[in-house]
C-alpha cells in the first residue's frame, strides 16, 4: 500500500439535510497510514436541538449524551486541520462528505479539498456477490467486528477495516484482471483509480496466477473437479440402530424420530424398486436428510445420478451448501453433487468479451463489468444469480446470459453451463429446480435421462411451475427495448455501426437494403403502435381494480385480430430484411477485425431475439382460441402503455407433467413426490390429481413429533368487522389497529400476511402515517427495497421488526427461534374470483357440473393457510401465535375445514382486547 494518509470518517446526525437544519451529533475519524490503522478522533457534538426519536433508537445516542458536548462551530477548525492533506474515505461519501462540507461552510471554514474514496463503491466491486452493502451487513459477511452499528466510532473503525480488507483482496487478483479494472476505474464516481494502479504495479513484480485460466484475455478461476472416493458401496441402514448411528455422525444431538425413519424407508423402497410414491412430510422430522441419504446410497450402488428437484434455485443452493456435506459425513465418503439451472442463469464469456469490444459504456455498465471481472476470479459456477448488481447493471447482465448451446471451440473450455452438463453424469446427486426439470420435454438433447431416481421436493409447487412453463408473456417495455436495439440509426448505435461496416466492406447492395430495412421497420412499428392503441383503449365493463392496476380478459377483444395479423406480417417482412442485411458481412468474417466481428454477432443476436418475439406475438394474439388456455391483459392506469402486459397461460398442466413422468417410468426410474403440504381433510388428493398421479398410488402422511407444536396457539379475533359486510377502507382501518396493538404487545417480530398487494400497501401506509410504530422496523414486500431474501435478512437483524408480505411469504420462508413471535393472517387466502386463471378454471368446472368453490377455491385456500401456519413453528423449541383476523373462519360453514387442516393446537376465539392482554402477559413473564 502507498504512503498516503487515509482519513476514514463517519457522522451521526439528526437527519439527512443540513440545509433544513439537521446537525451532527457524533463524529469519528480513523487514520490509516502504511496499511495500518493508527490514531482515532471521536467527538460527541451538541446539535442545539432535540434528537428525534428515530435517531435515538437507531444510534443509541440520547440528548443527555450530547448535552455537555461542544457545538460543531467549536471543533470545526480542528476537524478541518485533521483532514487536511488526507484521502477522505467514508461508507457513502455522498452523505458524509457533503454533510461535512455544508457544516464547514456554515461555520465559515474553507471546504475540504482532496481525493475521496467511497467504500460502498469499492466493496461492491471487490465483493460482487455480497448480499448487501450496508455497513453492518458487509461487516458481518467479512467477519469485521461492529459492536454498535450507527455509532460513529464503531462505524468508522469498521469502515477502516473494510477498506483494508478490500485492499488485501485487490492485491490477490491476477495482473490481467487488475489491468482491465484499472482501465475502467477512471469512470467511477470516487477516486479509486490510484488504488487499482498501485495494486497493478505490485502485481507486475510478483507471480500469483495459480488457479486461473484466461478466455480471450479475461482471467477466470479454474473450476475444481470433485472426484468421488467410494471405496465400496455403502449398505442402506435397515434397522433403527443403524440409522441412528449414521445420523448421529452428522447430527451429534440427534433425536430418534419414527416418522423420519419411516419416510426414509419409503424413499429407499421407491428408488430401489423403481416405483412411484407420494408422501406428505411436515416440518420437524428432518425430511431433507431422510431423502438425501437413501438417494446417495442408491446412486453409488447403481452408478447413476439421482435428481433432486426443488421449487426455487435458492432451495437448490441450500441443499448443496447446507445438507449434502452431512450425508458425506454419514457415509464416510464424498457424495458428489451438481446444481444445474437453466442455461440463461449462466454467463456467456463469449458474449461478455464481445460486448466489451463494441459497447460505449455507461457508468452502470462500466461498474457491472468491473464487478464481473472480480467475480470471474472466484466463481466456480458462473451462475449470474451470485452477482449483486444495481438496477441499471441488470440490463447488462441480461445481455451476457447464455442463450445458445452453440459454442466456439475456445468457448467450450471456459463455458460454465457446458462444464456442469458434463459433470452431471459423474455426480451422485443432481440438484435442479422444477422449471429446469420440466423443460426437458422441449429439449432435443435430453439432460435428465438414465437416472437412478427422482425426488420432487415442494411437490405442490410443481403444478404452478408447469403452468408457468406453458405461459407466454407480452411486455410492452421489453418489446420496445428489443426494437430499440435495432431501429435507431443514431451515431454509435448498432444499426449505424452495421451500416458503416457495409460501406467499408463495399457492400453496395447492402446500402440499398438499408433503405428497404428502414422502410420495413417504419411500417412494422406503425402497425405495432396501432395495435397497442387498440389494447390500451380496450375497457370492458365491470372489471375489478386493485389500486391502479386493472386486469382485463381478452376473450371479448373481437376487433383486434386484424390489427394483430398485420403486425405479424410486417414483423416477418422486417426480420427477413434484417437477416439479409448482414449476409455479405457474415460471408467474409475472416476479413473483419475482432470488433467488427462482434458488431455483426450483436446484430445477429438481436435479429434472433426479434424472431423469438414474432413467435410470441402469434402465440398470444393469433393462436388463442383453445379452451385449454386463458389470455388476459394487465395495465397500470398511471403508466400507459409502459405498464401494458398480456399473458397467456395453460389451465391444466397435468398432461404435461405426466408426459414427463411417464418417460422416466419407461426408463425404470423410481419417483418420489414429497412436500410439507399435500393433503387436506375431505380432499386429500387435491394436489395429487393436479400432478396426474393415479389414485392407485396411496398418499402417505408422516406426522411431526407429538411435542413439536406445543409452543403454538391460534387466536381468532371475533370482534373484527365482517370483511364481506363492510367497505374495504373500514376493514383496513380495523386491520391496521389490530396490527398496531399486536406489535406493541409482542414487541415486534411479526409476519403480517395479506392476499393482495393493494390491501398490504394501504394498511402499511395507514400504520406509517399514524406514527404509532415509529420505534419499530417495518418492512413491506413491494414497498421496501430488496428481494424476498433481502427483506428476510433485514427482518432478522432487528428485534422489533414487522414484515408485511403477500403470496410468496405464505410458504418457503424459514425464521426459526425467537426471531418470529407471531403470524397475523389478514384474510383467508382465497384466490380472487376475478383472477383470470381461476376464473377460467371455475368456468370449465361449472360447465361439467362441478362446484368450483368446493372443489377448487376452498381446497386451494385451505392448503395456503396450512402453509402460512408453517411459517410460525420451524422447530420444536419455537413458540408463537397464529392470529386470524378474518371472522369467516368461525361464521361460515367452511371455516371448520380451515381449522381441521391445522395442527392440533389450542384455538381461542377472543376479542382483540382480550388477545392483546394475553400477549402482554405472555411477553412480560
């Protein structure tokens, strides 16, 4: 590291705006010289005003802490003198430096002048896979101590350590990576280029390229190959003692669970006898280990892989990262596994290198490229989901996804997806997701064949996945983006570059073709815009509106087909001319420079994308007469046509599922279906029939240990207004009041589950506007920034947090222990009768004399409530309350169906006041 002095600064303030009167309440400076942390300067500062309650809670700094502290005016000259000649570092310099400069100005002190370095920007580049770049999050990930987040002294010390950690990692990067990073670092917002230059100079004098290879000058980590060391085939543990011995190796505190052993034997029987079985296995019996152990043993015995399919990629990664090592410990040998996702999950190194030759980079693109260059030196999967990029960078990520299995010879060596496909056959376990598995039906070259077995976990989600695979989506913004890649002739744009190539290459015919291409594009876009006008003007009566978003079935759009047909014809003509526009260049690629070749490849890529769009247009708008599908349009009244989306989805996915399963059965593959929720009272085969599983195959159920739910209670609040008898606004007011009182009684740690985003938003807004929960950390799906995983992580970090969630939070979410004390169900989770797929399915059932409420709507809602209850109790040590605000559970005849589906725990029907008193008594014990 160089001999500069770095000043790491952190401020705590009364608010974000010094212009509006906010002031500093604590200031800390940590000095770094010669790569070592040195002196520290810390001061409380009297702001001359009361510290807001939220800031007191956030920082732990009270009015009495600053009462005797100096005003900033008294220390401003001292602070300026300390910072003079240093490099200013902060975790978000836009805030700390600008606030400090404003305070210097107010005090008549000359503004600080010098170089600044932002550790948010730096850490995003150096740790591109971090889940979050909030200081407390990145510090936790890197093992940096941070005793009190949002205290200036602790934050500045942690930021200094973060800076040094980034520098240490930078020094380990390959020279070529540093060279590529340094070249782009001048476009960054803070002055990081000197750091990359210093690291590059050091790299040139040391050899450290071990473990890396290079693709066209871009270093990447060599993917390690795990070799199984099975010296002999392990025997399946037949009796309980043998099972206990094996499981105790991986789980020292293992407790015998009869249901776990029973499920394990059933899985072993299905795999070894090449039969099909379906089993409901609740939380609490160790389901994952119970199917992984027999799957691993069967794979080793047969020399073929067993596939484990889960609903999401996150769950697939979790099995690999947390569960498989335990199976290896049990068996005393390495169980090899490959996590395989759809090819578009993986980077195309060829496309990444190609775009760097032709792209006039924006800041977001430059920043994303720098993150990817670092990530390539550490990833062993090439899975783009590992990256944490900004919104603008996501567009660049989408352009470098692997779209084709056709690879140049040098690409095969470096292609992650290609390598993973090759390793699948040598793996004991292939872990994938339902969509990837089912997509085998459409592949010319099968991936999932010659298997030792298949285990489908979260089997109830297999139906939804199959339905979405049979879905085609038109998005106006996505179409305009693709059209914009090819249609603009502005200087530097792709069409302009291709046209110049044609000129330089003497393609006279292509120059005349340019006029024809322009004419075809103008005609196509004019007809496209006219068709969009028809869609945006379509307003059939009596459509239910949720917030600003409206859903319209398109079965009544009779006058649109002629417009849609004209678009399809004009688009086909344009694509034909676009394909021929580069024919001459494609025939003389060897005479073009690498950059020119990249331009031609980029044009051909977007022509292929446009061809795919053309197929989707026909599929949605012209081929929609089948009764097996429903088509609908969604639009937000505030953003037309930008919000316009049209969706076509299958109504019955069981034939598709059975076609896939029957192929596996022909290959003598044992098949296991399992989930925590598969059966409900009075309709136990509701899910099994949707999966197309024959009634001759019994649905087995395994019970959780008798004591598992001892810590749970159910409250039904019997003085809530009847949701069907009052205005929605009145019900939302009552919900907001119930949530507030429950939070105050429990101290937070609540999930509040909704069935619609609109009601969630209105309830959340009402609570925040009331300021009754201003001392609590509130997170709301669709309102608070971040993915579901990010929201969950934020929820866990605060003892007084409340999370408002919709559909995806009803299941597949684990918050064990005291982090979750209660789940509030705002309304019974019926699908809206106006939801297009439900409406179409209900119409088909009615047509054949089946009651759609009893046979579809009710079982689906009961299943979902069971899943919601499952969020509360994830281990036998958990305690908590399941609170139902919807009185229909007691006033309607079907209410008993819901209660009967839940575990046998105490159910109390009480007033809100009575419930709150019980909660207060419980939490003050």
